[in-house]
C-alpha cells in the first residue's frame, strides 16, 4: 500500500486557510491571496489539488500527490504561496 502525505486541517488553518463545504470524499480549504484566491482540495485517495484564481480566471492548477510535509511546503513555495504559520511571517 502506497502512502501519501496530506496536510492536516490544523496545519492548513495555521497557514490561514478556512474550511469550506465540499462534495463527499473531499475537503476544501481556501484563503485570499494578494491577487485572488488560493484553494487546496484534499481527496480521500491521497491526491491534492491546488488552484489559484485571479479575477475569476484560473491562474494556476496542480493535481497530484506528495510524500511528505516538506515536499508539500516546497510545492507551495514553487507556486509562490506562503508556507508559514500565520503570525510567524
């Protein structure tokens, strides 16, 4: 059985994301960005989707899996999303 990392609700809340309603087998978190909205969707099968919208246009989208919290933080930095706990910046 393969294991994939998904960030905990506590970590995403600490990063400034808020939980929103989502279809079954998904958890959806969003936060405002300097230019629009950043959204992370966690799926029951271990996949993660990152979406960024600016003025209702999709600016960035990633869907895949990560192996660790470190890899997740690197992914956030690669798309220029803050990867620190709120208040620690």
